C-alpha cells in the first residue's frame, strides 16, 4: 500500500521548485494535496516568483501522479488567506494530515546596506509565514490526535553567512519555532520537524544576484564557473542538490516511519553540516 494512501498533505509555495516536487511525490504515494502559492513577484526578491500558471501546472502534475488537488493563491503573510486554504482542504478532503511549510524567498544584501523592506519581507515570509502556516494547522491536528508538520529551514539555519543575514536570521528562527511547537504538540500525536537543505537547483539560487555573489570578481562567467563556486562549499563535491533530494527527507519525516522523531532539524546538505557543532 502506498505510504500516504488516504492522507491529505498541505504544501505552501507549491507553484514550482521544492514545493512542486513535494506535492507530486506525495501524490505518487497516495496522498491528496492542498496547494498554495503567492503567485506574484516581490520587489525585494532578485528573481521571478512562481505564477498562477505555475501553480496550475503543479495541480496538473499532481493529478497526473494520481492525486486530487485543491489549489489557491495565498500569501503566507496573510492569516486570513491561509485560513481559507486550510478550510478549503478540510471541506474537500475531510481533514489535513500533513503540512509542509515550504514557501520562502531569498535575497542578497550586506546587513549594513539592507533596507527595512528587504529585512521585513524576508522575516515576514520565511519566518512569519512558517509561523502562520503552522498555527493554521496545529489546532486542527491536535484535535484529531495525529499529524505531521515539516518546515523548510536551511543549512544556514545553524551558522552565520555573509550577505544573506536576513535569510539566515529567518531560518534560525524556523528551527526554534519547530522545536517549540514540537514540545507543545507531542502529547497530541503530532510531530514537528524541519528539513535543512543546502543549495537546491531552483530559481532561488539560479539567478544573477546569486551568481554575482559567488563570483564577485568576474565580469563574465560560464555555468561551469558557477558550478565550481558552489561545489567549493560542499564536502560531497557537487554544486547543489535537486528538489527531489529534499522531497526524500520531507516524505520520510511525514511518514509513519518517522513517528518517533520530533523537534529535529534534518540537514540535506552535501556534508556542509559536518563543519557545524553537533
């Protein structure tokens, strides 16, 4: 029997990238999906965000994998919008068993040069949006006496990193939030964990702002140069992981096999985490 047959999984940031990968993988293993994405660009983000068309394509991919899907445009900063997403999922499928708080953005700036808007958008989406997503499902899952919550942090959620201090701060916060909610929900049969990826091959890193960050002294460069710069970060000598690599861990943490695991931050990081404290 598929691991998630009869289960319902909510995925934010589902328009493309990791979110789409998680959604399709859940569907392939028997789940129905509740999907959301902002579906609009944001001025402080140096690359285009997912569109309404992207979200429609995720729905089509979920259905092709054998799942049913309910999809809505929703900004994770918007409490009311997230409430509508959760309510739509419960109405369509009877409940939500799994929630993946995946929506997030990236940006590049030194702290000294960072604008209030850059800081606030990052914190409001990458930390506040995770908080609001978790809050939207926590009571529902506690009342049902079961549930799996997985939030996307980062390998830099445990270290400092120059030029992305707002991103780092938000991802550290996600780990603290996950650990705190895990303690609150443990007696209710709900597990809460984080996945901590290294660089993932999506638009979040495949853009000019990040290429210039990694190759600041080169006026021109090839993709081989970019791959080499990213590879230097990782003990396993490849530049980045694929969304499906993160989905492997997300699905494990959402499964019965991980029922005894809660409050953890699990790296998928090409060995980067081997350099951090235990």
